[in-house]
C-alpha cells in the first residue's frame, strides 16, 4: 500500500499562517547562535541517547514518530553523473541556484536525533510572509534552539531570501517552460519527472524530491520544484523573471523557509505510513548548534547514500 501524502511545501502558501503561526516567548537559556564550522565527531561505543519519558512535553509526538519509518536522504553523486555524461549540466543547474554547498554534501541520519528534533520542532512566519522575524525552534540534547532563516540558509549553504512565498507566476509561464523541456502537455496535477527529456534536469529534480522536499512521490514534479528549475535554466528558455535571481547573496524565493515549512509538515504529520526523509537536513542543523549532542555510530539509520 502506497504511503499517504501529507501536505507538502508546494501548497503551503495557502496554509502557512496556520503553520506555527503562534509566536512564542523565548525560553530562558535558548541557544540562538550557530557554530562557525560543523562538528563531525562520530563516537563508537555504548550509546546513551536522550530519553523522552512520559513526563516530557514531547512524549506524545515522540511516540507517534517512533511508529513511522525514517528513510535515508539522497545527495548528488559525482560518479553517477560522470557515467551518465551529465556532470557539467547538473553542476550548472545547482550553481545557478546558488546551491553549490548543499547538493554534494551527504549526511548520515541519526535516529534519536531525528526523533527529538521532530518531536519538538515548530516554526513561525509573520502574516506578511517576510522572513525578517521568522524562526524555527526545536530541542536537541534537552537544550532549546531558535534560529532565524538567515542562519538556516547559512547551515544549508544557500542564498538568503526575502519572503517565504512561492512565486505567484501564472500557469501560462510554466506551460511555456514545460513545453520546452518535456514530451507531454503541461498538467499541474499530473506532471511526471519521466516526461522531462534531458537527463540532467531529471537528475536535479530527483535531488530536490529526495533530499530537500523529500516525500513519497519523488517521481512527480510540483510547482515549487518547477519554479527552481525555471530559474536555473532561464538563460536557455528566455522566460519571464520569477524575481528569484540571486543578487548579492539574496534570493527573493527563499529556500531556507520552504525547507523550514516542509520540516514542520513532516513533524506534524498524523499519518503512520508516510515517508520521513529529512534526516540529512536535520543532521546538518545538529552539527551547527552547540548543544553538546553526541553523534553515535550505532544511532545511524541505514540507507543514506547518493542518487544512483
């Protein structure tokens, strides 16, 4: 039986005000800074994970998350792209988006770290969808952390953004773009990645749908991913601007806030048979905050690897 779909980030514009919209007072002792460089110590030996007992405010969510299988995150593989003869093309797409530090940096997924993070995670975005006062909040190693979207963009290694909305470009613009890259007519509800003709574009999309906006239908292309492909390939299709061009390190269509909202959706899913594939992103976050958390080799979930 196929996993049930949860509300994904591409339709979050209409629901975002309900997603973590209650601004919270910051708890005493909350960590608000990130480390200059990630910690990468991996400990072998007896594991002592953080316990979430029945008196913990995160207990109910943690119990539910224990019933959901966590899947590995997949990142771009140089060997595969070389064998397919598309390495330069794939690199071009991500360089145009400013994602050079993100797409080739795989991370192991740690079961207990994922559980505590998702069981406590929330995010807040102002009514005007700007990211100036937006934040993500979570707990690791029993320590609360609050990060803004600029800090999260730094962790991901992507340009900082201006707002959390997906571009409101008309369907006609995407229709024109789709006709240039695909073999089937455009249909926002049925477009499949297999219809795209160029293997480098298909491969780039697989990274988006398996690691950044990981979900149970990675072979279907959604509006948000279409927008990023449109931006990356704008030099070739001469289309209208989506106001997402990277200038001076700032991009109006903010990737960090889209990922923050996707994490919220995954953390709050009620389904038991949904795929949760965001562990690679969570590990990146955990390595950049000084919570004293220990990365145990025994805690690694099998299955994190490169896109084949």
